């Protein structure tokens, strides 16, 4: 039997608000898309609960996920981040954050931004998305890409059909429901 996020997240101190208001809801704002991608990348090998607990720390350490600022991070920022206990201090993940910010900045010129790039390629199967993310971004394997796309409404809702959040999301007409 499938265990849904809804089954343990609803009413939970750490997961509740994220489940009710964010998970699976469409996102188009550049900083928020970058944030979600970064949080999913940082979750690799760790629990989502830990990432949610550290979320404010991530926001503070990564300039509220301002793409321009992170794209311009140099050696000083890399060392600062490696010493910041509020985030996940992993060199590969920090390097991926900076490299991916640079990619996202470039998407403004080619596709009008990250949201425009997603929209341009929609719809794709999960396998095709993973292939595209692998060649575009850093540290985006199958699980991270799949989770990211579900969490922003590009792949089918991770909510139970009888979950109140599912109904709220359906009213917002997320990309995966268009087809
Ligand atoms: Zn749910």
C-alpha cells in the first residue's frame, strides 16, 4: 500500500504547513523555484524533516535564494557556507547551488526565466524530464528531479485524492492537470 505524505504530514509540527500550503502547489516565482530545487538537492541522503527544520537557516545563508546573488558567490562565500551549521555543509551541494543559480540566470535570456523554461518543455514524461535536468543542472538525478517536479505541480500530485490540499491544488490548475 502506498504511504502518502498526507498520511503523516497533516497536523505535524514540522510537515503540516508545508503539506497544506506548498507541496504540489504551482510555483512560478524564480527565487521560490530555486529554493525548492535547492532544498530537494540538499535532502539527498537526509530526511525532508531535517530540511524543513533548517529552511530558515537556508534562506538566511543563501540570501533568500536570490538567483543573482548566489550566482555571483565566490570563494569567500563557499568557505562561509561550509562553516554555516544552519545549512547542510556539503561541498558538492554548495557548488551545485552556485552552478544552478548561474544556469537559472541564463534561462532568463533563453526562455524568459526558470518558470518559462519549465513551461516551454511541458509536457514531458518523468524520464524525459530527468534526462533534461541532468543535462541542464547539477546534482539533479531521478529522485531529486521527480520530487522537485511533483512539488511544483509539473508531475502528478503527491496528495491523496481525498486530501483537502488536493482540492485546493486542483482549483489552481497545475500543469500536470492540463493534459
Ligand atoms: Zn495531502
